[in-house]
C-alpha cells in the first residue's frame, strides 16, 4: 500500500505538557505508530499564548511532527487524537514528495538554525538611501547632513 508523508502540528495543553513532557510527546508517536505510521521527526516547536481560549486554556505548546502513513489510516488516527485530553487542536497536511527531505532536514535542525537563518537574512538586507543632486542649491552632502527642522 502506498504511503504519504504528512506534517502534523499539534497544540498541546501546556499544563499537562509541563508536568509530563516525555509522556505527552510519546503519546503522539504511539498513536501514529499504532495507526501503521512511521515517525520521521517529532519535536517541540514553541510555547505561546493563544489568540483565544481552547477548552479553557489560554496558553498552548506547539508540537511538530513529520510521519509516513497510509492515507486510509489518517481518519482513524485523527479520531484517536481527538479523544486525547492533552491535545487541544491538530492539523495534518500532506507533504509534496519533492520537498519531504528538505522539510525533514529543516525540522531536525531545530530552532537554533531558524534563528541563524533569520539573522543572516536580516544582515543581508541593507538599506541604502541616496540623496539626489539638487541642480540649483547646495551639494547633496550638505543636504544629507543638515539637521531637520
């Protein structure tokens, strides 16, 4: 049977995750494996305040996964996750086979590489301001250095 690669994003109850991080994250991997899936990446994304409360929770822990799974097994797995008290929300996206390796490598690298990529991108974006020459007036250097009124 053909398998697809899926990206799974979970919003976990931060209180439950804070008390038992290994148990909550292991529960995700266990359900995927019991559904006939193969875990490629499973890691913490971030913890943040939610835009609106979900099941009375104002804070959520985001958990990112990439896994292989036969497409017929996705619905049953989704139902198992909906019954979990630790999982507030979830989203599954089918990943294009052309970009699976890139996404998995990026997810394995973790948040440190994301920050490094962002800093490199910001450093490469330089802002250059050029003052055009004024045909009948002071030189452009004097205009650029003059104090604003």
